[in-house]
């Protein structure tokens, strides 16, 4: 029986730790900083619990006391299930530093239960030891059982529970299981523990009912997937347009769409993906790394950017199958023979990919402020270059500043791309003159030199900087699209001639209803960052990619 106690409690403490990241995600995000804080706090509390458990065992040892420890650990877990929303919201509002906030939140929510879990092992060992001559073997056996239980709990929590149950329900189930374990450890005087167990059942029912009520009352639907804590909600833009939003991290919107115009691009940074079709107007093979709500793939398949949608094929690599399911449920994603979805890590896909694409669009994030470290390295850039056709284009979204300490991540990723691409241009989504403000930066990488491209950009930029409008710049020094990409031309250019080849009024896939107009394309080109700082930050590499340290600008909330 005591062996069962250490095995099950070892499993449940790992379930508690695994779900802890989900509990903190809506308020503090999903970055490695949150995981580090959670793991560190839990380990510290387990150590403190082991010390306390050993001291308690030396004073008085009984199965009734063990049952109380187990029941207290269950009650502490139940308290975490009830309070995690209130505590997480309070910490996120009152503690400005993410690292400090993550540590404080982990300590408040998981410090008590983890300490009580830590007391179980030494106390059981003291109960089981009957002969000092076999004490070593007894302690070793119990330690091995506890570790084996932790292994089972890790896989159970990560592979099964978080895929099928919400965080609150997992916490309630973990707390209830500890109460049941206390009943197994000691059957005498069970009334209080049975009452607590009934309370767990009531809470499970109440939280399920409240979740349905909250969704109806607030309009916010919460979905937990194997990789994300997703919130879907609707709001109004300043101009009165309704917007449906998807968020996986606090205070940030990852995807959005207009419910009445699902094929349009709603977020400003996504419009910069129109630079790809502009440079490769005859593109037919597209790779998108990072699907999200599938806004960009849907836009492309609807004829966005002027591509001939009838001959288009789009491969989307999205790590989270739950994200794709939500895109189908709430964001208009439908089955399409032109669309293939791969549920795997973007880097893993690129490592084994042998196909070459006309457009490679990269929009992957490991948290709300930085790319996964292994997606922005020199080695990753090599696989991206291999996936990009010689006359193709790669576009990558990065959140950073251009200059200063907050621009180190951007400069490190740009350096990685420059190691394998002939040209790397940078476009600032918010303001190309803002050198130190954190914003979306779109990196455009060309596999082979394009001598026609940079002079044209400079010409457009100069015209607008000297008081011209995008429309005038397009008219007076516009461009035409051909099989080899964009070429500068002279003479009067009409708006119709600015349309990429293959798209006209009679096109079966017109783009006149889509938001990226030709004048806006010129405006996108004019947002190029004209002067880049020297490469003072080494490119990211697989064995050294300190993205969290480089992205401190977005941690100062």
C-alpha cells in the first residue's frame, strides 16, 4: 500500500507541474521564462517538503498523519484550481517584470501543494523502514517507485490529460485523486475526507456549468489544446467594423478576421505578405510556416495578392492540431484540394523537406514576443533556402526593434538569413523611421541577387519622403510585373497596369474585394528600412540562440 502511495503521488506531482504552465499561460504567456519559473519553484518546494517530511517523520510517524499530508496536498491543489484565475490576473497587472511575475505566481499557486507532495516520500520511507540493515534497499525501492510514477505522470499529463481536459478540471482531478489516496493510506475517520471528495465532484460540475455560462455572458470562448490556451472573442474596430480575434498569450492578438469578409487580411502585419506575390506574380507553390487562424492561406486561396488561385497549392505547417480545429470552427477554414496541412514543428518539416516553393512565408512564434530559437538560426536558414526556389521569395515576421538592445533578436535572425540568401530587405510594419520601438518587422529574403529590386525601392521611398503620395509614386515611377519579377519602368502608369500579370477584371479569382490595393502595395514597399545598422549581433545558431535575452523589450510590459 505504501508503495502505491509513493508511485501515485509521484505521478500526480508531475501532472500538477505539467498543467501549471497552462494555468499561467493566459496571464503570463507560454515562454521559456514561465516554464523555468514553474520548474524552479516546484523543485524548490519539493526540496523544502522533503526536509519537512523527514523532520516530521522523526517526531511522530503514523499512517493517520500520512493520510493528513496526502489530504492536505489534495486540498491545496483544489485551492489552486479555484484561485488560479484571480491570482494570475492580479500578478499580471501588478508585477511589471515577467520573470518576477512568473516566479511569484508559481510560488503562490503551486508552492503549497508542491511542498506537501515533497513531504510524502521521506514520511513513507520512515513508515516502511523496519530494519536498519535493509534501510538502504527500502529507501532505494521507494525512490525508484516515486521516480517511475513521475515518468508516468509526465507522459500522462503531457500526452493525454492536457489534450482532453481543461486545466481547472485536471487540477480538480489531481486534488481529488490525492484525497482518494489518503483514504487508501488510512481508512479511519474518513468523514472529513469523504466530504472533501464530494466537494470535488460538485466543483467539477460547477466549473463545467460556469464555463458554458461565461462563454455566453462574455462572448469569450476558451479552448485548451495540446500546445496552447486559446481565447476566441469578437470586438469592434475604431471604425465600427466587427473583428473576430484569436489570442494565445496575454494582451496580444495572434490572428483576426472580419466575420463578414473572412478572406480579407485584418491585421496590419499580415498585409506585408503581399510583397511575396508582388515580386513573384506567377507563384503557384506556397509554403506557410505557422498557420494560426489560417488568415494568410485563406487570403491567398481567395486570390489575394493577385496570384492565379486556380493553379495555386499552399502547404501550411502548424504545430498545434487544436489550432487548426479552431480555425475550422471559428475562422472559416474549409477543406480545399489546393491546401495541405502538416501538423508538426516547422523546423522538423524543413529538415526533411525536398520540395521547392515560389513563396515561403514564416510566421512562427514560441511565445507572444519571440520566435522559437531553432527557427531563426543559421542552420534553419539553410533549410529555408533549400525550400525557396531560385526565383522565389521568403518573408519572415519578427517582433523587435531595428536598433539598440531591443533589436538584437532581429539583427541575429537577419544575420542568419544573410548567411544563405543573396539579399535580405527589412520592412517596418508600424514606422520605418522608428529605430528603437518594438514592432513587427518583415524580413524579405531573396535567394539570388535582384539588381532591379533595391533601386526601385529607393526610388519609391524617395518620392514618398519628399511629399508624394503612394498613388503618385506608383503613377510617376511605377512598376510592372513580369515572369522575372518586378521591373522599374518609366512613363505614365495607370492603376490597371499596376495589377500583377494574370489578374484582370475577367479573372475567375478577382482581388478587387481584398484589402491590399495597388496603392497600398506601393506604401508597403515604401516602408522599407533604408539604413540598417552594422551586424553587431552574431547570427543565431543551433548551439547558441539566446532569443529570450535578446527579446527583453517585450518583457517590459
